[in-house]
């Protein structure tokens, strides 16, 4: 058995040694074929490059960048400052009683129209009224005494001192009575102007005092907007400056003008106040209503272009690419400009452009100065 295994092993070794030269020869043939193919590829690449170079020299139009163009617009340009404002009313007050007292009657309700001088509420004035009644009796007596003394004095009867004493007593009592009338009048709350009762804070039976508001009266026929503006715009905003106003809550727009510019800079936020008077004929503008205000701080006639066409170079200088014609070719020109103001994606160009210039629009980021391009129709 051992002899048979030995013979099989020797046979396998001999067969393996016999196949090795064949594998090596086949590998050499494949490597030779590979090297030949590589030489062909390299030769074809060189030829392809030569052909591409010749095509580029003969047919340059296929290499030109394609761009679109626009013309500058000569028109009125407006720049706006956008701020928020609040509706205020000159005739909007919280009324306070002049003297303390118990509220006995309230004659009006919230939402009621009232006239100037109309009595809105009454406080307890019984003590003052009693004093008035007593003093009126004394005034009547003093008046009668004075009239008699005056008649005697006119007839040269009696002394002058008696006449003067009677006169002084009458006038003193009359002054005291007027003072009581004035106090009694202060126990009433009256409307300072015609308007509407917006809110009643007090109730009948409560103790009213000068420190506590009694009710609010408003008249919104004429209102104004108050806004705060950063001090850096102080030189551009003056009385008469135009404004566009939007009330987002009401979806309402209107135009007006600055009616007053504040003379005080708030040290906390470095801003100043401005006022815009507006009419409120419809009565839909309420006190403390928010408004968006666009203030026209700059206005001029000149060249206006889209802001996205403007670029900056490495030096920080501003320019646009324009098109000039040279020998029937469209060439790119780097045109330096000065931007005056920018608003709502439009720029006012103070220097560098004319209305006859042609500006590259789309494709401006992909071209260079003096490059020949194709203009899309």
C-alpha cells in the first residue's frame, strides 16, 4: 500500500513540473500584447491632441462664453429707511378728579360720544353744598347791610369806616362763596374736549382720588405716528421728508410727510424721535397701533441697474462687465463704477455708466476682461 502512495505522489510532481513552462510562456505573450496596446493608446492620444489644437485654431466660435445683456435705465431712484412707528393721539387723556370724594353718579358709558364741558361723573359734594347754603345766607345779610350803609354814606350820614367795614365784609363773604362754588365744581369730572369715552375705570360708591385715573376720553379724528430713528440718519431726515406708511393689521397704506424732528438724542440707544401727522377720517386707526414706515432719505435722477450685476475686485473697487464691439466681435470690458445708494435690489450709479452702455447680465461671473464672448439673442 505504501508503495502505491509513493508512486502516485511522484506522478503528481512530474505532471506539475511539466505544466509550469506552458503557464510562463502564456503570461509573457499577454504582457507583450499589453505593451503593444499601450503604445497604440499613447500614439492615439498624441494624435487626438494635435487634431483638437488644429480645430481650436480654425473654429474659435465654439470656445466663446455665451452671455446675456441689459441696458442701464435712466430714471428717478428713491432710497428708503425702514422703521416702525406707533399711532398716538394728542386728544387722548386719562381724567383724574381734582379732589378726593365718593363717586355718587357716572353719567356716561364706554363708547359714548361726549361734548367739551359735558359732566361725566359726580362725586359726593353734600358737605360743600351745605356750606354754600349757610354762606349764601350770610352773603345776603352782608349785602343788605352794605347797601343800607352805602345809602347813608351817600347822604353823608354815618362814618366812612362803617361803610368800608360793610363793604369788606360783603366782598369777603362773596369770595368765600365763590371758593365753595369752585370746590363744588371740582367734585364733577367734565370732558376737556369732544370725543369718545374709551374706558371707565371707576365705579359708583368707590372713593376717587387725584392719584387714580377715573376714565379715558379719546378723539382720534387727528392722530400722528411717533418713531425713533438711529442718529446716523439725522442729516438725511428733515421736516417735510416724504414717507410711505403701511398698517399690517389693517392692510392699509398711505403717504405723508415728516412733521417734526426731535432735538434730543436718546443716550441709551442713540436715536431721535420723529413725528408724522396723519388724518384718520374713517376712525380705523387706533392709539398704539403699529405701523411700518419707509422714510425717503434720498432721491435723484440717474442711472439705475440691478444690484446683482455689480462685482468687486481684489482691491475692493466696484465694477460691472460691459460689452464693446471690436472688428465685429463682442468683447468684455471691465467698467469701474461708483454706487451711490442701493435699495430693493436696485443700485443708483453716480459715476461710470451711461444710458447707452451695454451691461453683461447672465454669465458675468464666468467671463474676464478683454474676453471675446457670444451674446445670446
